[in-house]
């Protein structure tokens, strides 16, 4: 198959990146894998390094660079948001409560998509809202599978404990009752990317009077199903 786009320099750069997909390569390794002349392979690899699409490992070998991971993450976020609308709407309709999708951003979490309950008393979280990582069921989800050191730091001043997060990992969902805001209960479950890493949390939230003091009994399965649909969409396009 002809892989030429008609733009020679881009075709050659694509050859270099493709060669690095299987792992680190020396300049000689790049030349062997791409069939490019040594000066051309070197010039392209260094130019791609300037744009952070190629980097060097501890041995000085060429490897894929951090910019590619950033672009992949942005593409993943777009896929997540494209799928989130109908999934959250269905979750809202099934549970009768407002549904949200949260992603972690530093020491906060941000609501990136939502489907509000249409009438009556409801918990409203506008898209773009930043909320604490110290309280709430979605904060528990976004924290529970973190690396031990980051987990330990995140628990300082939190309304939940390491034991509670251990239970979250075992069950696969989290609940909170008046943790983030008095009178509000919520249930959340993890959305996982293609590498199985937790990339977001799906939640339903509403007044304790409706969700009761055991909201997980009422809504955990519906929230897990919604999170599973989003995870599946990310896996299919990953």
C-alpha cells in the first residue's frame, strides 16, 4: 500500500514516529527501520524533538515525546464529552436525579458535562464548576485509584478516610451523604480509559430526602452501568 501523502517531509516524519512506536531507537536503529538516509533521519528526529513529539531516554536513544500523550489525552477528552450527553441524559431519566461527569484538575474536580433533573428540588452543578477533592462521592472515585503518595497527600483534610476509599475500590462505586453540601446525597462510579486508568467519575446527586441515607442501594447499579458505557466508548476509540 502506498503511504505517500504527497508531502514528503510529513511522510518521512510519520516514518520516524512509526518506527519509535515499538520502543526506543538509536539513530542507526531509526535509519534501519525507516530506510531514510542517516542525515535525513537525524534532522527529522531532532526537529520532532524540538516540538516535543520525540524525546531522549537516559541512554540518549530516541523515544516518543510527551506532546503525543497530551494530544492523545485531548482526543480522549473529546471522545468522552461526545459520548457523555446521551449517557447522562439516560442516567437522569432512569434515576430521576441530576447526573454529572467530573474530571480531576490538579487539586480540584471540574464538572465537564451534566444532565439536570427537569423539575422539583434538585442538585444543580453547572458545567465548568470546580469543586473540592476533599468531599463528595465523585472526589472519592477520582482519589481512590491514585498512586499511594498522591492518595496520602489527598487524604489530608478530606471528609473521607483511607478505609472508606478501600471500600470504594472493592465495591467499584462511592456514595456520600451531606459530605460536600448539607442535605445532598450522591453516588458515583469510575470511567476508565483504554489503559484501565480512572479518567473521570459519573455521578447522580439530589436531596437526601429522596436518595435516602443509603443512596448506593438505590442508584449504584445505574451509575455503574453509565460509567461502563462511557468506558466502553473510550476503549472502542482508543
